[in-house]
């Protein structure tokens, strides 16, 4: 009897949680690819013309399918991101960048299957985006 009274009191005092069983909500909704996934030329053009490397990487993520076709558009992302920093790397920085690229190649290059080619090019694009972000922050810091 006392337990029922305590339970009833807890239900009255505690506000009901809306969608308590819905699970965690995504921070941002997934971005949709603005083109049909077979429109490689349009996707590549948009990736090349992306305002920033991170925007190109986000679009690549939205338009990738996890197969060999991602290699083509991933190469465009890589070129877009490297435009932001590659010519400004010193010798030591270039060696570190190449070492990180080789890590991607070691991790996925030995495996067979198109999904591993996709994962490899995605890894390479993420490394390039990391370096582009570092140089963008450094450029922003020197402008202030």
C-alpha cells in the first residue's frame, strides 16, 4: 500500500518525459546529397567549388555510397583540401602529412573490396581536411 502511494506521488511530481524511449537525438540531421548519386560530374564540380575544405568533406560524406565510385569524388575532395595548405607545408610538415596518408593506405590498402577503397579515400580526405583546418586556423590567427 505504501509502495503504491509512493509510486503515485512520484508519477505526479515528476514531469512526463516526452519521447523518453525515442533514444538520443542526432546533433545535426544528416545532410542529403544535392544530386543523384550517379551524377559524378556534378558532384565533383560542387566538391571542387566548395568554399572550404570542411564543406567539401561534408558534401563528400553526404554523397558517398561506400563503394569504389567514392574514389573518384574522394580524389576531388583531396585536391580541394590540398589547395588550402600543400604549398605552404615545410619539409617536416610534408613528411608528417605523407606519413598520415600512408597510415590510411596501410589500414585499408591490403584489404579487398570496394568498400575498403571507399574507406581509404575517406581516410585520406579526412587527413587532408585536418591539415587544411590547421592552416585555416593559423591564417585566421595571423589576421587578427
